């Protein structure tokens, strides 16, 4: 927690400790930033906005340069612009003071549970997709550790097949769920793009057809 009101910090620390949430408070934003650089085991940050040395809204982008730690803004500033700017700059939640510490505890648990669920899902995805690796932030898909050269539409199709975790994807769903396939595209166009993806996969491994046709429905990724 980065909070310069030491009395409030003590109240929050003692309250959260009753729920087995350990809090380290730092009253300086500069020191807080330095601590985040050197200590990587913090799970969440509670951040005040009105701080000495540096405003909290200025601090958030600096934090985001070095960490993806979830941030809950805890501030007496009730200007909607502060809230919008805080969230736009990378905060995950905004809790206006005064508030009941019970609400803070609840919001902390919601964020940590969401991250835990996402982490478990990612682990499951890696286990299920042993042959294909999906890197959504770069819009890249690798097959057997080799990057596939895909068009944006082909990327969308293969991404949906991977995310389905061996389930069947209807031809219509490729059209409706893609950002790069026109809504008026024909189902025949989907078949053509699937064929192109198969050819690119077979350039790496031609021993099997990894995209199976499911008659009358669509396609299924076999791994």
C-alpha cells in the first residue's frame, strides 16, 4: 500500500490482517516505486492519489512500466475525471474515501480470485494446446515452436479453434466471432481459409490433418 495517512494505513493494515492479508505500507511514492522494482512478491497495490513528491495519477504509468500488479485506487478525491484517468492509466479499481474496510477487503478478494482463475485457465490452455501456442498480445500462433505466417482472418479462425479446446466450431461462428472476416462472407470462404491454414501447418508437419472437418457443422482442432 502507498498511503501517506499513517493513521488510516494502520487501520487498514490491522483490519486486513484479520483476514490473513498481509500489508506493507510505504508513505512515499518514490520509495514505493523503488520497492516494486526490487521486490516482486507483492500481489496487489492499494494506492492513494494525493501523495507527497508525486501525484498518484502520475505514479500509475510509472508502475505500469515495471509491473502488472493489480492496483486499487483509494482516494478522497471524488472528481469523476480522477477516476476515469486512474482507470485509463492502468488501475483496476477505484474506491472513494471514506469507505468501510470490509468493502476494500471484498474488492481485494474479487481481484485476486479473478487473477487466480485466469492463471489456472492459462495453465489449462497450455496443457491442452501442446502443439499450438497462442500469443494474443502479438496476434501470433506457433505450431511445434515454429511461427505460422497467417493473414488476420486466418489468425482469427485458428485462434477460435485453439480456444475451443478440441471442441467443434461451426462455420457460422468463424464469421460472427472474427474481427477480420466480413459478416457477408460465404461459408465457402471459410472452407478456403481453412484449407490455406492446413497447408501452412502441413509445411511444418504433414503427418496428420490437425484440422478435422465435422460434416454439416464446421471444424475441430485435433491435437
